[in-house]
């Protein structure tokens, strides 16, 4: 894993495992509504434990130095998979070169996990979310959270009376 950039103006987290896909995140209850599945609950716990063990000081510093009543954020997520290539592609046994899985259906669970460890920062403050899929030997997801300028997103500076 690459060296971490430790900056209070940007939070960088490496999560060395991937969230389940949307198909395995929610289950429907007989009485109505839905709830997190066991794999999703397990992922949330594993995520929280990992971040608290590895990044507690960075998370605290980021929230303390960046968060205020006008703060908004950009969240970048880079998912790394062992492979994105269909095995049968070279032998003409697969229709497409790339495996059919998307990272968009893993985004919401990650946002919920991140918000839980951040405390004061809610995902409604994520004004931009970027998703990237990559291939490499280190499977997991890199999360970068950056404060951004509200005016860049058309948000006027409205002061409280």
C-alpha cells in the first residue's frame, strides 16, 4: 500500500476490503420496509473497527479543522479489484472484455459507513461524489474526502440573522 498523505485538509482512508454489492446490502422485512442484511451489518462493523484502529487521529483532526456550518465536501472513491477482465474474453468465450459489475451500487453503504465514523458530517453535505474502478493486487477502496467551496456549487453565502 502506498504511503498515506496525512493532511488535515483532506481525509484519505484505505479500506483493504470491499463492500458487498447492492444486491446483498438490504433485505425486505415481512412487516414491510427493509433493513441491512447480515453481510452489510458485518461490513459496517468491520469498516468502523478498521477506521477507528488505523485513522482515529486523522478523522478527528479532519472534522475539527474542516467542519463548520457552511462546509460541504467532495468524496472520491477508488475501488480496486483483483481483476476486471473476463477470463473467457481472449478465447472468445465472453461477450465483453470487462466483467459486469459496477461500483455505483456499493457507494451508498460506504457513504453510510463514512458518515458513522465522521460523526458531525452527514452525507447530505457530499456535493460531489466520484467513483473510479481500477485493477490491482491490493483489493479495497480508497476514500478521499475534501472540503470544497460552496460558491463553486452555486451555493450563496447566506448568513444567519
